[in-house]
């Protein structure tokens, strides 16, 4: 009776012990409703190399798109300032600025999906390590639990 009770309690508690899922909402990370800093998230990803690699790719894409948007916005803003000050519009230089802005927007497409994919890889990897299944016993009648 005691062993049955202990096994039942263990099976009810086990998913909550090992079922720690990482969430990403509005550029903030949470692990079981506890906010995480960027360093803590990176530490978590180190245990799952594929998630870390995906996160690094997303960070690189974020840096490139942010840089292009910043440069393109500054260049276009400079051309608009020049237009208001002198009344002359330089179409070629304004086009260059708008082109850089367009590249920045194009490179930011799918950025959130890459960050979310890293979270998904982390959660899937953890779930595989902590799963258990029922199997028939090899030594007679009964079931065994495999972790």
C-alpha cells in the first residue's frame, strides 16, 4: 500500500518537477513564471547546443537588421534635413537611404520566429530527457516505468 501511494505521488509530481518550460513574451524570458535575465537565458541555452546556435543566429540577424535600420534612417533623415534647409532634393542619395531602410526591414522578417524556435528547441530537448513511458515487464506480469 505504501509503495503504491509513493509511486502514485511520484508520478503526479514528476511532470511538474521536470516540466520546466521556457517562455518568451515581448522580448522577455520566463522560466516557470520567474523572469530571467539575458545571462540566465544564455546559461540555459548552453545545455542545449542546437538552441544556443539558433539563438546566436537570431542575435546576429537582429544586430544586422538594427544596424541597417539605424544607418538607413539616419541617412534618409539627413537627406530630409538637407531638403528642408536648402529646398534641393537629391534623389540618388535619398534613394540610397531608402534602399538601406528597405534592406533593414527585409532582414528583420522572421526574426521573432528564430528566437521562438530557439525556445522551442530548448523545451523539446528538455522534454525528451525527462520523459517516461510504461513498458511491459520482462520478468513476469506487470508494468515498469522507464525514464
